[in-house]
């Protein structure tokens, strides 16, 4: 018997803004809900940009990846080369390490993430790959692997080079990947200052360049950037009441504009959208009736968590429709398709998913099968 179950999610809104009227004053920008993966705002998100120091996100990812694989550890030390030291003396942002210093990977990462030290980037790159050029090849390879289709890295720090380019969409993909895959190290991006006990001088403390960390609005990362040819840029992430948003913007006209417009973009996402949990893999989606099985119900699941982000200004109801032929006859194999789920915004179908069995259900023996069949014929009881 074909069965249909309809689940309604009511979304009530009292703060409404028309997205068509919202505009971020930047050359290019994008905003994503982390759980649902849905894009809430974009402006010329695929035009090419110079990522500047946002490049350092990938530099950090390469190190985190090696640490996770056991091929690098935080206590390992790399020697600072003259090549790395010269960047500090050329006026670039610096950790202020000296030629011949032996610096731990953890301190280099903090010097990169918090102080935005270009010298730390080169030291880490040379320590891992031998040369910065070889390290850049690793960076680009990783970018391709995670779906950054319009990105090429030519150096570890993001200093001006026509061959070091990306898009805000790709920077968003990279930021999402960082947060999702390295939560134990992502906390570095929220640290507000870093002190380096430098050789031949007093310890130097530098503050995190991300202005949103100081606004007490829930921002916990990730990275600023600046180049004269690109102006100011920022990849940022906010978490509030268990909900995370990621924003990337580039081409802000000033530091103040970068801070103000990035804050506006994140606030827009929080106040104008709701994210609804439809399914969490920790739970069974729906227990379905079983016919002639050793259990009367079978637990079901989807292959991944399901979240949907709803714009408060337009959509008040989310509808989930479960379709299956039930009761489901045993035996049932784990991962067997049992039905389908359709997700609607009002009357518009936006997603179709296979509903799978979360467990094996064996068939009852022949005697029990006979008794249940008789009961069904007489009473209609499964």
C-alpha cells in the first residue's frame, strides 16, 4: 500500500528585508549558511581576485593536513632562511623571525594566522616542501582537490603576483573546508594576539588583523587581506545559537569599509534567514512498519544530515513528503532503499532523497508467518 507522510515546519518571521534591496559595498562578495551549504547572498562571486593574505588559509590547511596524517607535528622546528627573513625587512607584514632561528610549527602557524607574517609563511613552506615554489604546487593541488576550480597559488603568503589568483566563491569553499575538517586547529583563527619571543630583542606582541573579532558579535575567524591592486578583503565566520555563517568579500575601499560591510553581510544572514534541521544522522528519520519481520518497525536514515535555509521574507512553510510502499515486507537489508522523501518550499520541489534502511530485519519463521497471515486476513493486523 502506497503511504504518504507529510511533515510541516512552520517558520515565523518578524524581521523582514528584501534581499533584492540588500547590497554589500564591495567589488565581490558571497555569504553561505554552513549547515545547509546554501548561498544566501552573492555579488559577482566568480570574478577573479588577488586573494592577498587570505592565501594564508590554504598555507595553514597544508600544514594541518600533514599534522592530521602524522607527517608533521606542532613541536617540529624549521630554520629561518635568508629568503624568509628578507620579507620582514621589505616592509611586508611579519612575525619578526631572524635568520637561523629555529621556530616550531605551532609558532609559525600562529605567526601566519594571527600576525599574518609573510616570513612565517616562507619558513613553513620551505620546511615542508623544500622551496616555496614546490609548496605552492601543493597548495594548488589541494585547491583543485576540494573544488576551488578558479584558483592558482604561486606563493605561500599572498604577496602580489598575477599567478596568485582566486574568487570569493573559491575562498568560501576553502574556508568551509578549513572549519569542517580541522576544528581542533581552527581555534587559532579566533585568538586575538600572539607574542613572539624574538631573537636579539624584547618579545613582540601583535594583534589579530581580523577587526570583527573585537566586535563581540560571535565572529571566530578567519583572515584579512590587502593588496594595493585589490584593496581590502576579508573571509569571516560567525557562530550564534548553534548556527554558523561564512562570508567573503574583496575590493572594500578601506579598513573601515571592510569591517562595516562584512559585519552588515553576516548580520543580514542572521536576521533574514532561518536554518531548519530536517534530519540528523544521530537519529532515525522515521520508523516504518514491517510485514512478517522479526521486528515490527525498521529504522531509516539518509546518507548525510539535511538542513534547509529559508528566507524569512518570502517562505513561511517547509514541507517534507515521505513516500513508501508499506508495510515493508521482510527480509530487509541495511542500506536498502525503502522510499523517497521530497522537500518542498511551498509547492516547489527543491530536493528529492532516497530513504534507506538503517538496520537488517530478518523474516520470521514459516509458522509465525502463517499465524500473522491469518491474523491479517481476519483482522487486518500486520
